[in-house]
C-alpha cells in the first residue's frame, strides 16, 4: 500500500494521480477501439450479411468509418475521456443512458452483498487467526465455496431457499404484474453474492490477521495485562492497509456484478448487458461500461489510499510503503 498523499507534497501526489487516472482511461478506451477495429465491422453488423457493397460503403461513410484509423482513434479516445460514448447500434439509445439504467439493478443486489460479504470475511478471518478450531472449520467451508462452481451455488440457493422453503421469489427481479415487494427479489441474490465473495476473502483476511497477530509488540501488550479485546483493536488498526486495499479491489466487481447471478435470477443488470453488448459487437456500449468501470476503480483506489493515510500514522510517516 503506497502512502497517499505524502505529507510533504500532497498536491504533487494528487496531480500525479490525476495524470495516471487520465492515462489509464485513455488506455482502456484505446484497447476497446483496437479490439473492435480488428474483430468486427460495425456497418456490416448493423446491415447484416446480405447487405450490398454500396449500402455498406454508404453506412461506413455515415458512421465515419472511412476516416483514417488514427483520426478515428483520437476522436474515440477524446469522447471517452469526456464520457461521451455515443449511441448503441443494437438499442438505438445513448450508451451512457443504457449503462446507468442497468447499473441500478446490479447495485441493488451487489452493494448489500458486498457489504455483508466483507463484514463476514473480516470477522471470520480474525476469528480463524485467533482460534485453531474456528480456523479449521472456516478454511474447510471457504475451500468448499471456492471449489464449487458459482452456477451450482446459485442453483442450490434457488432450490433450497426459494423452491423448497419458499422464503424468497425464485427470480431476482420484479416482472410485469408481480405484486411482491422489490426488496424480496434482492435479498437472495445479495446473499449468494456475499457467499461467493466470502470464500476467497476470508482466506485473505485470515493471512493478514495471522501476520499482524505475530507482531512482537502484541506480546508486550499481553504481558502488561492488556485484555484480548483491546489487543484485537490494535490488530484491526494495524491491518487497515491490506483490508482497505482488498475492499478497493472489489469495487469493480460490485459495479459490473455477476453474469451468473443476473442470468439465473433474471436481473437486467450491468453484467448481463455487457455480455449482450459483446455478442452484438456493440462498441459504444462496451466502451461505456469499460471506461466507467475503470473510472470507478481508479477513484475507489484513491479513496482507499486516502482512508489508509488518515487512519494509519505509519503511512503518514512513510514507515510503510
């Protein structure tokens, strides 16, 4: 975890982050452009296989595809940097608007699932690092979750909690004429999301807490009679860097969501929209989702670094790099 911002030059560090963020967004836009430039012809996709050469040429001119590649690349990147993603050829609507519409359903289940999974993983990792019996049980459970396909986890959750017990609706989003509260459709996908995230995260946090619990200064605290509850607070504070870094890594997953969950629960979210856009070679929509995800990831990492800088005095002093 890098210190941010350094106490001596905060504005220089902020400027450097802004430059890196802009370069990262430009690189993402360039990669999307290059991928579709090599793999698909938007004009041919829009008109179909039976289109005449004259119709293809006319549409390519109307879409600006007859311009030099360098010119189109610069225009493409410039629009992406201003979050102007153009119109989706598959839907005939602004790509940014379609992305925002799909983002709501995704966040409805992914955000609470992320919060629940993170809290459970941190608590489980600390308990596993402190107690051997708990460690064995949680490691076994996390191994089972990690080694089981997410499709199987979703299907089992639907079968047991929705079909057999009837606690939740089977599908994960209100359909036409459904009278059930929208909250009921969100709970089960959120629980499945939390479980799928908890499996690998609890192992990560366990390793972090084991390292911090082995620190020599904790033996000194215990020798002075400091209660274990206060020792645990010292461990949590010392582990804030790796914890926040892991949380920052999860932000992109929260935004895009899970394709498996959205497909099996019939949720019209961003993950399902991205898969459909790739199948339809919808460059504008893929661009919108890719650049927005990169922007959220960069902003989240900067925010997480700022939180660590505020909480951990070792980072402010430059003792931890």
